[in-house]
C-alpha cells in the first residue's frame, strides 16, 4: 500500500527533502533493494514532474564510467551488520554530493553500494538531508541500489560485468526488493 508523503507533507532540512515509502506486511527497505524515482524528492516534487576520492579505485582498475552504466561501490559496511547494529544504523560510509554530481554528469542509469542508504551518513557539512538521493533520483532520474552484496564481486576482481536486474513483481511502489545478477 503506497502512502505518499509519510512525513505529512512536511519538508526535512534546508533542502526541503520529502519522501514516499511503501508499506507492506514486511519492510521493503531491507536486503538488496532498488530506490525508485518516486522515493526521494524536493519539496514534494519528484523526478520528471517538471568527493572525487571515490573514483580513485575506478581509475586504478582502468575502468571508464560511461553513459548507461550501473556503478556499484564496495565499502565493506555489511560486515558491521549483526555484529554492531547500533553502529551499523547510526551512520555509514557512502557517496558524497560531489561524487553524485559527477555520476549524474556521466548519465549513469543506477548507482549502488553495500550500504543501507548509499550516501554518507552523518551527512557531510553543507550537504542537506539525503541530498545525494535528491541529486540522483529527483533531479536526474538515476536509480539507487542499496544493500548490494558486493563482497563476492570484489573477491573475484569483477570490476566490469553485465548487470542484470529483473522487473519487480510489485506494481505501483516506489521501492522494490530486487535480486540483481552480475554476468562476466
């Protein structure tokens, strides 16, 4: 059941972040998931309603980020889950505002990581509440993939592969439980 704007239409922070979540008999925001374009918006307006340091590894691996790519980050943060849940949920490493802008300039299709919210939390100084989500979803129509199991890709040194994501079996939602596959 979709309940738009669970925050009651109230904006969060100086960037006026608003959001929608899907409410089911289980929480969609767990496990590998896709954040749809209606998940994060700006002052109740969503997409089409009209630190560069994260890229050092990509350069070292000889990979170019091209239009239409899916970009995944491995932070190792999933190793904290179940061992120190208080720390795991209190914050996380992640994508910063400058990197989100860079990826948007590359016209990627999706950005994901092995973290529960993709972006760095606690938010960087001068970065608004879930502003990276706004940049990717609401402003540029770039999907977000959260809680991706990137460990096996890193172990196999699978830096380039075909990313396959089947359609969600739920209709009308703003998030989806997904099971992506990497094919080399």
